[in-house]
């Protein structure tokens, strides 16, 4: 049997307070022509800024 969950105010507030994270992988060419990958875990709201700042 499944356990019944309670969705009180405390539970909903805790759920909304959790940070949403995103894993971003940026590829870059090295001077020798090889491809290097940079992997980062950042807040989901900052993905566009991170990608725009690391393009090159």
C-alpha cells in the first residue's frame, strides 16, 4: 500500500524553497584542435547567463 502524503503549508513551503539545479556542459576547442568539455552544476534560473558568458 502506498503511504498517504500530507500537503500542509509546511510541506508546500519546503517544496518551493528547494533549489532547482541544472547540469550544463560547454564545449570548447583547444589550440591543438581537440575539443574540451567544461561541466558545471548551477541554478536553473542562471543557465542562459552562464551559457552566454562562456560562449567564445
